[in-house]
C-alpha cells in the first residue's frame, strides 16, 4: 500500500509513517486488498485527509468503520457515493441538519461537499472487508487516527469536534477542551437517535462557534 496523502497531513503525521505498527498495518491491508474485497477502493483510503487538508480543518466528525456493502464506502465517514440509497444513520443526520438549520434534505449522500468546506469526516478504522463489519479493527488504524485527532488538538485552535455515540465519545480524552469545542450526543443510528441525537443542534452550534472565532461557517 503506497501512502499518498495530502501534504499538510503528511507533515503532521510524519512520526507515524515509519512506526512499527504502521509498517505492520500497511502489510496487512495490502495483503487483504490482494486476497479479498475490501472497502473503500484503495485510492480512497485516505480520502478524508485528501479532501480536507490539515490546515483547512474546521470541524471533525468521527465515525467508527467504513460501510461494508458494495459501492457504499468512499473514504468519508457516514458518506456514500452518489446514487446510493442513504443508510439509516445518514438519513437521520440529514433529518437533523434540516430540522436544525432549515436546509433541505439533499439528493446525494456524498458528503464531499462538507469535506471541501473543512469538515474532516474521519472513521477510526479506514478499511473493512465486504459484509464483515469491524474486520479491520485492532490492526493499527485506531492508533493512526488517534494520532490525527491529537495532532489537530495540539497544532490547531478553535476546531469543533462532533462525537456521536459511545465509541466516538471515547475519543474526547484526546482533545484539549480549552482550545476546541467538543459536541457529544448519542449516535444517529435508528437504535438511539430518538434518545438525544434528534434535537442536539450540533450543526448550528458548530457554526455559531466558528463564527464567534472569525471562521466562516459550514453550509450544511
């Protein structure tokens, strides 16, 4: 697996590239792509970073795993390719965006439009095998993505970290709350959305914080 990633991220994460865990992770992922069907397509493994350069990040939304069905995953958490039916969590995210901001529900589930405005849509694990949720957890991706969260916390100011669900909320310990805004709620999954995701106003709260610090808001 050749590592091609946006230059600002390459510099911010430079200590990771030669670390033993990352070498082992690279070997594992390369082998699995050669032997079975893995998502997202190899060229999109680092799409979250490539579409949202390190120096342009405004908001971080954390997911856990890529989608493991055909044609869904595109390297951005919660996002699906254009023309793909919205998964339940994404449908609920759009409902909350509409309720919170008045924006219409979009026709496409491709969240590249958010990424290009400065929203880092980061899964903790960046690859998964077809129809095998969690199959690449515990292989080193979490250490890598934790280092990305830590780098943002330490080297940037006035970011908004949006943590939905217990897994994402466990990452709050990596974030300096004296420098950044952390927004937490239950997950947008249908199993939990009615217990506090709907009505959390995270999208408008994020924009209010950004504007209060002289940063252009996100067009959700």
